[in-house]
């Protein structure tokens, strides 16, 4: 249903694939059949962005993501949630070149679904206490020692969402931006490379 809305934005020679499965073996078989291409664009919900991550990871092609919902931080995460005999595993590693969020597209989607994205940010509150408790019990992994500077950063991100819950509930442009920035932080938390969303001049989009 989305392709009819967006197809005129793409060149005629683009390869269109509608996601029907997230089973790893089936995806690998589909990738083998693909003709030559230069980039991967994941447009849609969670299945589309995870499928796109997998194709980009396996082919070493640049990845661009265009989420049509902000219900989770999956579009910013580096691993894909794939199925192995129906059992979900998070595999691979790929960083998107850019993530494009269109306010109009998000606002036209189910409000309850998009509002639920706050859950992926509000849980940061628990993570701060869990990490500190683990450190106090000597249970932190060596590569992830307790880092007060990072805790302060996540507290700031968490608080920005709490302070703007009314805008998020309304899904106005401010609410979408605040929630998306919160999701971006969590999705990239294990590899924060300073990538920040910025406005695209003269448009209703940001990346």
C-alpha cells in the first residue's frame, strides 16, 4: 500500500522487493537472486528496515532507511531481528548512511502505534539503575565499565522525552523530533559516532 504513494519518487530502474519473510535462509536465497545494485533503501515498518539491514550487511552496499512508523528504535539499530526456524535472533552489523523521517508520513499512520515508541526511551530510566547496581555488584562486563558521563547523557535524553510527552501524544512535529532523537540515541547507543539528525533546508523532512 505504501509503494503506490512513493513510487514516483524513484527511478524506473530501481529494484522493488516486498518483504514476505524474515526467515534467514529465505532472505539469503533471495539475495542470491538480486541483480547488480548500488544501494539499499528500507522503506516501511520494522520488517522492511530489518530486511534492508540484512541485504546491506550481506552485500556491503550503503544503507538508507525511510521508516513509516516510530514505534521502536529498530531503524537506528545496527542489527537485524531475523528468524531462524521462527526463533528471533539479532544478527549482523550495518550502519545506515542516513535515516529520513517524514513528518507527514508519520502523522498519517496509526497514532497509538507511533506513540508507543516512548516505551523504547522510557526504559532508559531502568537501564541507568540496572547498570549502577551491576557495577556495585561487580557484575559489569569488562568492556562496559560503569560510565557516569554516559549515564548523564542517557538521563538527558530520557528527560527530554518525559518533558515533551504532550507533544509526542499529539504527534506534532516537535513531538516526532523529540521522540525520534530519543530512539536514535538508544538504537545507536553501542556505537555512538556523533551522528545527529539535522533539518533538510526547505523541506518537512529531517535526517
